[in-house]
C-alpha cells in the first residue's frame, strides 16, 4: 500500500479499539491483502509497549511452532498476524488470558475463517471478539459515511439523495474493487494483481484450509462461479456443469467461503403464505475479482450482453454486507424469492422483525415489474416493512408508491441517519 492509502480511515479501526477496552483477545478476520496488517499497525501505534509478531516471517513462524508457550508471553498488547498459520498458539493464549483477565492482551489477524479451525472450539470462546475486515468499502474510498442501512431504518421512505454519478462511474468502481493494491493500480495492471492474488490464494490458503490438490479444478470452478455471481447457488447444478461430484462442490464452496473469496447470502423465510425458495445466493466478496474472472472490463460490461446487471447486484450485496459489520442496526442480510418468481435482491431484518428491502438495477430507469417483489413484501409485512428501495444509476430519488423509493446507487455509501 502507498502511504496515502495507509491513511484511508477504516470503519473497523474504531471497532477494534473499542473491543480491546473490554475483551481479552480480539481477532480481525478477513481476506488476504484486505488491510489487516495495516490496521494492526495503526492499533499498535496507539499502544505503548506493544509488540507485533508476523507469522509470514520464516524465523518468527519457526519460533511460534517450536515454543508456542514462550512465544505468546508478553506485557501489554501483542499482535499476532496470520494466526491460522500456527493454530497451536491458541491454547497457550487461552491459558495466558485465563490467568490474567485484563482486556486488550492479544490482537490476532487471520486470512481464513479461524473460527473453522478444529482447535478453536476448546480454546477461546467467551474470551475473544471477532471483527471482520473486508476490502475497502466505497465510503472508505470516497470519504462517505457508509450508513445507508442506519438511514433507511431511521427514515424509511423519507430518505432523499441526489447524485451526479452516471452509469459508467459505477462500473468503474466495480472493476476497481476494494483491495488496496488493486485500487491504486491502473486498469491494465489490475489484471496482473488479480492473477497473482488468485494463484497465491489457491496455492497457499486453500491448501492450508482443506489440503486440496486439484488446482486446475478449483480454477475452473471459480470461473464457473463468477458467471453466476448474484445468482442462486445450487451445488447440484454446478456438478452437472463440471466433472466434480456434488459433495466435492459443497466442500470447495465451503473452502472458498473460508478464505473470504465468496459469500453465501441465505434465503429469507418471512412466514408468508407464498412458498419461498430456500436456496442461497452467491456473491463474490470483491466484485472486481468476479469481473476479472469473466474477463469483462468497463467497456465490455457496458455492452447490451455484458454482465453489468449481475455484477452490480453483487456489488450492492457486498457493500451492504460491509456496512452491517459497523452499523448501529443489528441486521441480517438475506435475499427473497418465491416459486412464482417474485424476488428481492436484498432483505435486511433486525432482531425485532423490522425489514428493509432493496432491488438493484443497472440502468437509469425503473419499470413497474422492478417493483413486484418490493410491493409483495410491503403488503405482507405491514408495519414491519420500513421501506423498499430500488438502487439505480439515475440521479434523483423518486417515489414509487407507498414506502417505496428509487434511489441513486451512490446513496448507499453517502447517506447517514
């Protein structure tokens, strides 16, 4: 990362600082090269007497493997980067924090879902808080508040936003993505980064998590998945289009989720009389990687048969997923679809049952059929339905019926309650 990018504020930084004030161990989990090490160094700078251990360093890794107990002994805050490389450290960390209940002793980072490590269930539950760090959000990149979720629950259809951005501006953001190294590169150089990133991810993290040896099969599956971004995730269908069995597909999908490359968005079960489809939806954590895998740049996405619609839906789903890690509202992200083909791209429900719903359109116009799913939810949920929104590439907020608004996509990262 360049010095200017290191100074881009991360929403997760305040979450980490807050957690260290009352929690013994804090884990920052997220994709490789999403900025976890930089975030850790910023935290370290505000903690006198702290120390950082980088397990990517061969000598440090050998020390951790040889003498885990002595490795974790310290006073003050210790940061251990890439903890999944030596999961044996978790037991001595547990012993240390059991003997000393003071908060803020360890800050761990991991590039795969450390919670899936077999050694963890007996190690740190109740002693550790997990904070997910995603690649840069659009608000972080542009200085926006990234609070649409909170604004929507606070104001419902009363939100209003005007934008100067046009469709191509959004497509350029999608193909740039949020990885710090990719964002700073010129478009022609991003492809080299993504090729290198995917190769290293498969050869390092995928092998570490699941000991998968068929590199070619994984690459072919990734290519197939990228063409289905924003669509339903059906392992049986994927198996029919590959030489892989359904159990192998399921295992590979779990691994790709564990290394933060893809995310499964569950179906929402509203308790309506209509039968819903329980199949989850597939999203790539970074839309730029999906665009790279299908070999579509801004110009190709813009063509009539380009993948702008699917990629924009993926883009919105992952911006919402990022926001939900720091929003005041404790919402869960779903999608909604009935067997009669009424659907909504994103549904967010709070623990008390309030719901907002979002449809995504890659064009600057909204049609009546785009509102079908939103109207169904509004009629069925009554007062639980706070608002429905069609994100589109137009520039004005427009009323589309009771509690439903068409909103410029930029509002997703520029609105605040």
